[in-house]
C-alpha cells in the first residue's frame, strides 16, 4: 500500500489540477484555532447541531467549512455561497459546472481527506484501522465470495489490515460512480482505485471513473487555519 509521508501546506492556493493530476487535501479537524462552522449553510448548521457531542459538532463544522474554503479558492465563489447538489445516492457536485471541477470528501474521527480533479469523477474514503468483532460478519455480507474467502482464513491482525484495504476501495469506488455500496461497483472495468496510508494507523483509497493519475502526479496538501485566512 502506498504511504504518503509528506503533506505540504502551500504558501498560496494552487491552481486547479491539470489533466492527469489530482489534489488530495488532508484536514486535521481538531486543529487548535480551526473553527469554520460559520461557513456552513442553514441545512448544514442543522445537521451539525443534531450531533450528540460537542467534538463531533466541531469536526463536522470544520470538515464542511474546509470543503467550502477549498472549493471557493478553486472556483472563485465565496465559501458561504458554494452550492452543492447531490445525486440519487448522495454523490456531491457543484451546481456551477465551470472547469469540470470534481471533488469528494471523506472524514472519520479527527481526520478528513478531500480529493479534487478536473478530469474524471472521483471518490475517496478514509478509515481508522481498528479491530472490531463485526469485521468478519461485515466482510461476509459486503464483499464478493472471492474476497471473503481470502479474508476468512486470516488471523485477527492480518484481517484488520486487509479488511480496511478492501472496504475503503469499495467505498471510494462506489462514491466515484455515485452508486450505492451494494452495487459492488468495484467489478466495473471502467474504475481505477489505489489504496494509500495518509497517516499511521489509517487506511484510505482514491478511485476514479476512468484512469487514475499516477501517484507521482498527486499533489498532497495540508489545510491550515492560516491558509483559510489567506482564502478569506
């Protein structure tokens, strides 16, 4: 699995990804000084307030706020005015289709990843790698027979690692296509998918409808509160 050790805080916001390029943003949602809930739409504010714990509210607000800040920098639309629509299965897109801007966000716990492209629909998924009693049951239900047969013979430690590789690949692939997870869209020959480690203890996957840019053409960027000030 590809390991990404270097995440760069850019001095200035980069231009849109070019052909055969992708930008991946890493966002640490509990970063001191990061509070972007004011950028959320009324609907997003309602969703944030419905979360049970204060920490969850902060992380949700920062995930959505960072998404809006970054999309604003790429599109030139003020963050609070970014209009996002959703497909039948929840795939997000900008209502303004200028520059063919494609994006996908995944967040879990204190970490989020945002993938941005201008070439193909993309999907990204992120999970914290931890053993749960339910992993074998989920694998039996969600993965095809060949994958489950490979997993069922593994001990718990090996299973934990392998499960999240397959799970993030499945999630990212279905998000790229905008289909439900039960569609088993990884079998679709049009899809490309790469697993990577964005941070020790985490597993992620990036998928695309069509060819995926080679890892050497990935720009791995880190969001910071200073960068948000620059955008605003």
